[in-house]
């Protein structure tokens, strides 16, 4: 177990290093000279040479990478070309908004998805099950941007019930983006829960529990759910990571001031240090979440053995 | 799954070929059949776009911009006076082409790497698995987005970026499948008669591992189409003025307050395509891999 965790952490580290190389390479293959971009159009040759030296752009590429890693390990991701502020400060200022959105979304997705999945499994092949599967089909088939625009059209533009953009001061602003971001994960969690509960329902120990004369409620809560929800925990965890990807589109649609929105606007304005820093942060967060999920899983399900 | 419904058990008494068996199983699945019908209607409509519509999808006509639906323009015109239904049909061609080519790319690379990884093992397996890990350690939309930002706007670049996303799932799938097939008796038999390793992998093992690959491809197709449309929606996918569903949705967003009906068309088009592909994918899974039924 301990060995498994160490191995899992090492693999994550290797992956992160490979990603940092890829992102570093990204900046070097982009058209245009970063020094020229940094100095602006009015700079003379001397200024550009000075910036080149300051950024170590005159050194071999492998040395440049080591400098880059050194800076990153000190929390220095460079300065934004647009605002001239350190990239990490900008990300730090916007990160809480993304985290808020992601946490509320996963609560909605798991809070509605798990009960819906359990219900569909218990009432399998009835109209309840069919209704839930049609709803999940909508959740899976509508991409996040279509869901977002549809909700915005109905609840903000037509009905005027909720605001269509921004984070605002009230919780009203959170509702549409959070439901948008949650919809796909909710559908997926519902499907997984249904499949998992149905599988456990056919296990011998469930039959034994029924044969002993337990009430159905006891059978479901004490025997079925405890086992059926183990794989669901993993799905919920992995979906939390996947929400980070969905947040990029959701934040852009609802002008939600998080790191997803600034990633897109930095891509439009070709603010490369910002893009580089954001992609690195996104990947690191995603790896971290998946690592935690894997380790948690090993604790929750003692039947699984790791070498 | 202990309560086996005997009416659902198919016993092969008529000497059907595996393909006929598959067809009869697939046809009994009503949702899957509905999916096939929706998909075929969409496909034929898109293929016949030049026949069905007298307009050029890129022809601008500012004087007739933002017209409401009429007998001349069935779904109205967009902000540059282009006929919306024409753009929808041509957009479907592009979205489906991008989807098929991207998944085809991911499938070819993934299957070959997965087969090598599973059959040979050792350091090459390790290397390929780390490659898959890296691809899986990005939120997938972010990976496509970063690649397009790197490569620049264009249809080819969108296909490449979206195709890369599909690679790791095929690697994992084929590797697992090859690992279990490798121990089968028929592989040993092929080795005994002196067949070369490449021949064994591509002629014997891979054909026997195809069922999960086909299922994965059909499910990935929908995902590839939505991802490509997501890039288009952000204006980072295909070049401006190209008819593409995601981009049409992105452009319609600017008119959500005055001409909100424009949003509905590309939204419905994407939705129907993905629903159809999901139904087909689920049907394929049930028909090709009955063990997974009811999951």
C-alpha cells in the first residue's frame, strides 16, 4: 500500500516534468520572438538584447529549460505581457472564483446524480428508470457551451429570473454557471451509480440479507449502497478534475472571472507567459486531484491489492 | 445479473455468421435503431447540401442580414446575410468530417501503439504507457485548446488536436485486449507454425480485439465532434467564415438578446448528432459485447 502510494506519486512527478517540458517547448515553437513581444514595438536593438539576456534567451535551449524550472520552483512564472503583473499573482487573484464554481458544481452533480442513479437502479425497467435515462442522455449529449447558452436564453434573457454574466455579489450569479458545469458530470455520475447499484443488487450477500428478512430499506442502505458507492467515489473525484476543463468554456460563456476565462482571453491576446503559466497550473491541479482520488480509492476499498 | 431472462439469450441455432448475429441483436435494440435513423438522415442531408440548397454558405448579403425565417430563407439569415440552413448543412459536413478523421487518426495511432505495448512489453510498453499517462493528465478540452493555440487556426490543426485526445483510450483498450489474447491457444499455434511476430499481432490478435475498439470509436466520435465545435465556439478552431456548427453557435451568442432563435439551430444540430451517436454506441456495445449489457 505504502509502496503503491510512493510509486503513484513518482509517476505523477514524472508526468508533471514531461508536461513542463512540453509547455516550455510550446513557447519556443510559437512564431515570433518572445523578447520582441516583451519589449514592444518601440524598443531599439539594445533594449531587445538586454531583455534577451535577462530572459536567458541567448543560452542553449537545455540551459533555458533549467532556468525555467528554477524559476517555476521559486513560484516565478514570469510576467503577463498585457498587465505586466506577475503571472502567479494574476492566477492567484482569479483562482478562488474557479474553485468556488467547481466545488458548487460537484456538490450539485454528486448530490443529485447519486440519488438519481440509486433510484433508477432500484426502480429499474420502470417509467422512473426510463425518465432518468432520458434526462441523462440530455446531460451527456448537450455539450457544456450548448447547455450554458440554453440556460442563459431561458432563465436570463426570456424569463429574467437570473443574471446572465459575472460573479456579482449575490449567489444568484452562481446558479446558471454551476448548473451548466454540473450537467455533464451529473449525467455521468447517475449512469455510473445506476450500473454499480444494479451489479451489487445481484450479489449473493444481498440475497442473503433479504433471505434473513431484513426490510428493503436496511438491505439497500446497509448492504447495497456501502459497496455500490465505492466506484462512484472514484467517478466523482475524477469528474472534479474534469470540471476544470469544462470550467474553461463555462467561465467564458458567463463572463465568470476565473482562471478559465483568463486562459481564453490570454490566448486571444497572445499573452504567452500567461497561457504557459495557466496551462501548467491546470495540468498540475488535474494531476493532484487524480492522485488524491487514486490514493483515497486504495483506502476505501481494502479488497484491492497493489504491488 | 443472476436473474437471466431467457428470452434475451440468443442461441445460435440457425448457423448465422457472427455478423448476422450482430445485426439481429442490433436491430432488436430500438434506441440504437432510432440512433441509426437520425444519424443517416443527418448524414444524407449534409451530403446533399449543394442539391438541397440554392445558396452559397459563404455568400454574404449585408442588405438581407438578420432576416427572420421566411419561405426564401427557411431558417432566416445570419448577421452577414448568409442563409442559415445552408450553413447548417455545410457545417454538418465539416463537423462530421472532422469527427471521423480525428477519431480515425486517434484510432490508427492508438491501436498500433497499444498492440506494440501489449505484445512486446518491457521498456517499450513502459514508454508507451507513460506517453498515454501524459496525454491523460490534461483535462482533455485544455489539451485540444493548447494544441490549437500552438498550431494555429485551421481545419487540419483541429483534426490533429482533437485526434490526439482519442489516442490514449485506444492504447489502453488494445493493450489490455492484446495482453489477454496473447495467452490464447491460437497464438501459441501460430507461433508453432513459425509465424512472424508482426503477422501474429496484426493478423491474429488485433482482429480478435476489435469489438471494444469499434465501441470506443463510436463513443469517441461524438466527443470529437463536440470538442471540435467547442474550439469553433471560442473562435479558435476553423478559419472565420467557414460554416461550422460550433462557430455558428458562438456567432449566434452575440445576438442572444435580439435574435435568440439563431442559437437554437446549431444547438439542436449538435444535440441530435451526439444523441444519435450515443444511442448507436450503446447499441454497438450491447450487440458486440453482451457481457456488458445492463451496465
